[in-house]
């Protein structure tokens, strides 16, 4: 879904601006000059006619700049990310056994996720710079400077409508959101690989070795040494007033006759 929003807001964009040229001779004026442009933003191919305020002669001008490379790169990454996400979803649901077989599926998934995370970051940054240049190239005040009639003080050149760039701004936001989403997903895909489980086994083996070496050092939880007088049967000894040894067990002290 995030990939769809990214390439839809960029690849489906079309906008325009409107300018007004009011010549000293009102009959030569053009108060509604519409300039339309769209994805992939090859602005140097966008032509428009403008009055020269010198009779009925008009001049053909074009916008400046070609920003198709960054825009097409961004949309291409978004489309391929969408297709891979769709294919991965099908594999996760219907081919889980094949996916985990020989650990090949998680390993490929991990590598592809890392690559897409990097490409999302690069393409979003490139498109953010390209969008900034598009905004400058389509600024009505900048376009008015291209007209020869606007260089004469007797003529009045004014911007009527500026292009709306909100969807393009949204595409950049979705680009960086996709980067965060894919980068965060690296950890979850890594857990599916054998590297994560092998790391846990090594840590568990190290803990077991440390525990066994600690027990071999002479510590015994069932004995407290001779000072305590305890044995494993739960009895202890005592000398009575007649100098005879008397032992106490779980059922109480034994009689003197029994001792004999």
C-alpha cells in the first residue's frame, strides 16, 4: 500500500500555471496564458505561446529543465517494490514450506529487503531534490522572466495561478516512509534466516559451558560441610549428659536402650 501511494502520487501528477501579460496596447494583451506540465517532468519539452506586445506577433517559449531521471527512478523503485511485496505475500501464505526449505528463501528475502531499503533512501532523496528543482522551474515569477514582453516596463506581467504541488510533496513523504518500513523489516526477515538461530545456539552453548565449569569448582547445593552437622538423611547427632551419643531423626530422638 505504501508503494502504491508513492508511485501514484508522483506518476499520476499533472498540473499547470497561468500567467497574464497586459501590454501597453490592450489589443495585444493576453491575460490567460496556460502552461500545463505532467510526469515525467521533461519541462524543456513543454511549449507555450506568449505575446511580444509588438503587433500581433507572438513568440514560442518552453520551460527550463529535464527532471525525468529522478522522477522515473523513484516511480520505478516504487513499482518494483509493490510487485515484490505482492509476490512475497503469496509465498508467505501459500508456499511457506518451500520458503523455509534449505534456508534459501529467508536468505534471498533478507538480501532483497536490504537492497530495497537502500534504493528507497536513494530514490526518495533524488526525487526530493528533483521536486525542488521542478518547483523553481515552474514558479510563475521565474517563467515570466522568459518573456520578452515582460522586460519592458510599459507592460504588466502578473502570475494568475501557481501550480499545486501537494501530491508531489506527499510522494516524497511516502518515499521516506517506505524507507523506514523496509529498513525496519530487515530485523524481522533476519530472524527468519539461519544466522539468528545459530547465534542463539552459540550463546546458549556458552552459558551451558560456563554453568558446568562453575559446578565442577566444588560447589554442591546438597551439602553444607562438616560444621553444620547435617547429613543427607536429615538427622544430626548430640552427646547427652551420660556421655552417650544420641541422634535425632525425623521421628524424634532415639532411646538410650536403642542406642545400646
